[in-house]
C-alpha cells in the first residue's frame, strides 16, 4: 500500500490548502512540489479533469471507490450530476461535523466519527460516509464532551468564518442540524464539478 503524501505537498500539487496549517506553506510556495514545480507546462484536457477530481476527493478525504459510488448516486438524482455530487458529499457525516465547527479539519472529523464520539438523532454512528438527511441532528455524546477537542469546539475554537445556511449549529451544545439540502453555491469547496463529471463520463 502506498504511503499517503504529506498534506502540504498534496496541497501544493492540487493547488489548494487542505488544512488551516497548510495555508502558510501553500502561500509561501504556491506551485507544485519537485524540481519542475515552478516550470509552466500546459496540462492536457485529461490531466485537468483528473486534477479537479483529485481536488474534490482530497477535500472530503475519500477513496476513489467512495468517490465513484457518490458519482453513480448523483447521476440518479434529478438535476445536474456535478451539483448533485457535491451535495451528496457534503451530506457525509464527517463533512457535516467539520462544516459545523465541531472539528477543525475533515481528518479530525473522520477520527471523531470513527472513535464513536458522534451521534445522529441520538444514535451513535461510526461511519464517516453515513449520509445525513435533512432534519437529522448530529451531536457529540455526553461522555466525550469533557475531552479537549470538544471543549475547544464548544468555545468556538474550530468555528468557520461562515457557517453554511443549510446547517443550524449550536457549538455550546455541540449539536448541528441539516435543515436543507446543501446548495452547490453555498458549499465552500474549490472545484469545477463539471470537469469531474466529464472525467467520469469519458
């Protein structure tokens, strides 16, 4: 199994900072890693589509299999497949936990879910890929609230600059509800989703 690339190098390769810590490194070296990182070369259409797909995957920290499954589901929903894909990914449990400010990064959110700190409608869920439905309430279990990350979260330490209006969040209570389908225009991911559709439709 290949070793995952360090987040800073991966951020530079994809052209987006994947964590808050990566921002300062990315701004200092906003070009791909390696000796040819500064050289400008024109990417092929395939390479551009592949990069957009990898960008979207990285922002949700999902496998290729999970990405493909989400795309197949997106095609079954009425509307644009690209917008549907982002909407379905945004409804992942780990994404909701991160977007609410309960977790600082998607990596931390995934860990919180896997370690059974998170409930949906009062029931523990340990699958980051669990798809939250409109009307569901996500919370931190009572016994976990005294742990340092959740104390920081409750005090607003991980709060985003802007919480999307498809979420209703109470950080002091460590709860978040999905109150509407995530509209693509409101989802803060950096991606040309149409190029992702073209990649999978080739």
